[in-house]
C-alpha cells in the first residue's frame, strides 16, 4: 500500500515559555544573574533577557498528510526560523511520502549549507524533522520510541536542572544541576560565592546526590580548571559547558586537567554529526548533550548517538522534553535524562514545555515510565488555546 504524501507544512510562532524556555515573564531562576559570556559587560549581568536570550520565541511546525493525519513539533526559533521553514525548507517536504525522512533531512541540510550548518538553520531543520516523526507516528498509530527500535529499559531516571537541587532530591531526582552565577569578571568574590552555593547544596542534599554546575559557555580554561579543583571537595559530579562551543581545543585541555572522577559535559550548542565528531575525536567531553530541537532533529540525533557510542561516550540530551524522552529510552548509552525545572523558583515539578503542550509527561518520583510515552507520535498535542501567529507563507 502506498504511503500517504505530505500535503501541507506551516510554521507558526509563540511567545511565553515553552520550547523557548528562556522566554519567561517575571522573575525566574533561569534568567536571573547567571554566568554567561556576556557577563564581562556589567550591564548585561542581572538578567540574560537583557542581552536578548529570549529574542527568538518558539517555532511551531505543523505538517499534514493525504490520509488526514497531522503532526507537529515545537523548538526554539521564532520568526526567523518560521521564515526558513516557509520560504526555503517547505519545498523539500511538500509532496514527499511520509516515510521520506532521510531524503528530506539530506535535502534540507545540503540546500542550506551556504548559510546554515549550525544555529538557527539547524533549529528550523530540527523542527521540521521532529514534526515529520510525529506525523509518521500518527500515520502508523505508533509512538516514536517504538518506530526507532523500542525501549531498552522500562524506567528512565532523571536529574533536575534548577536553582534547588535540595528540593529536586526530595522529589526523587538523582540530584540537581545548578546554574553557575558568577564568571571570571566577578573576580575572587564571585569565585567564592560559586563555591559557597555548592557547599550549601551539598550540605542540604547529603553526600550521595548528584550535583553539577552548568557554566553556559561563561568561563575560560584557567577559571574552569580552578573551579573544578575547588569544587571537588563538594563532590561535583560534572562541569558543564564551561567554554564557548567553538573552543574544541580548550575543552580537550580542561578535560585532561579535571580532578579524578569529575566529568566534563557539553554539546547543547553543537549541531550535526560533524560537530559532534569534532567533540568526540578531540576528546572534548565525557557526556555529549545534544538538544534534539537544535542539533538536527531526531534523524540526526540517532546518527550522533551511534557515533558517540563508538567512542564510548554517553549521550544525555539537553532538555527538550518528549523529543528527548522518546530517544533516550531506546539508547543504552543514554541511561538517564535531564529534566528542566521550569517553575520560577524551581520548587515544583511542572511540564518542561509548559504552557504549550497537552499530555506532556513529567517524571514521577524522579523517573519516567515507558508507559507514559505510549501514544502515537510524540504523544502530545498543542494547547488549542494558544495565540499562534503565522508570520510568513510559502509562495
Ligand atoms: C541553566 C542553564 O544556564 C540553561 O538555561 C539550561 C541548560 O544549559 C541546561 O539545561 O543544560
Ligand atoms: Mg547546559
């Protein structure tokens, strides 16, 4: 029987949290006084929104097929990504059969090489790819995890990223990943404050909980190595993304200089198998953290994961809610997942892409169960009450 063909693709934008989880209104732990590469300019230290971390907003890609099925996905990208989807990528999708994921991916990537390769274009490609996987799941009435080979475990333990690892441990998570608050420009006082917070959290969580520091590209190699050694006495499990993502050489040097047992993680701002090949072959990290909404989508994440496995590396995707969960359950080298605590004070468990999706599963007692993913596609729907805008239309 001939597979249905794709009859429509539309790109919408949304504001207010969700897939662009930095786009929050009001005070929020995820925006306020976090160490960033922009913190060397004092005027941009208090809030990451001050330098535009939330400028993009959410991209929503909707696809429809000739059998009446539809699929969708959300990622970060907003208006500029919507333009790329409508004006450029749509031509590779319309009229294709719903199973043509690899060819569509290759055409989207190859045709955008002259202005793409990483960043926004890969976010747009990821959004289309994820929407197509969702569509295929609806056509076949199967969850995505089943279509990519099934689960290797029934439960997935999670760690929580947020301001309150102490509460995360009470909720049953493996532990917590804190945002680093002070970078090199805040000198010795900032360095001491970073260690003080870690010591407080260690005292509050007890000796066995995981604690990690997310440095969001804000450090230099010297600071990163000094911080890692000072943090070792507080049992820091990993140091995340200490350097700008283009500094592959710096990552390799920091990793070699870490105290015994401490891990280096990175990859959320990296894209495609070629970017991750550099990280793997140059020895930049112990755990790779692609974001499935930014690295090229699920089609590309599966390739990245195979490459990482051949290098003996874990792949623990960055955030991304259901899009990561369907991937992680099927990978032996993805033995735990990240859960971003999106309540403003990180004091309750709410869906990661709140308020955009209906049916979005959350970990219970810090664990996801495979049964929570047993619905067609990625198993979520867009809240019909959302104020979707379609800023561009394909010609
Ligand atoms: C907390 C980090 O600065 C960032 O907002 C999220 C992130 O990098 C992560 O979850 O990992
Ligand atoms: Mg991170």
